[in-house]
């Protein structure tokens, strides 16, 4: 159980760093809180989805999208994904 918590914390920190990089500037205190909460929601959504709790994962996704909007982070331009990339993402293999 503690290994899962450690993995989740590492993933949360990674997600927070990625969001801060997308922000492109030094965040203020409120923005740091938003980033931490968004990162935690990303990890939670993935865990819920893995457990088959798609309704809970969808709620997390909605909260993530709302919080990203408040943070002012805009999604990047979509790029085509190859079927090999999709299979690798689903299976967890690179």
C-alpha cells in the first residue's frame, strides 16, 4: 500500500512540474495551490479509471478541465496519433 502512495506522490509531482512548465511563468500562491490540486486529480482519475470506476474518473476529469481553465493553461494543438502510440499507451509499453 505504501508503494502505491509513493508512486502516486511521484506521479503527482511529475504532473505538477509539467503543468507549471505549461504555465510558462512563475505562479503566485493561489496558482501553486491550483497546480497541486490539478496534479492530485490527474493521479486520482487514473487510479479510479484503473479500478473501473469510470464515473468517478469522469468527475475528476471535469474538475481538471475547469481548474486548468481557471489557471489559464490552454490545451496544445492536437496532433495525429499513430495506432502504435495508442497501443503503447493502453498497454503501458513504450
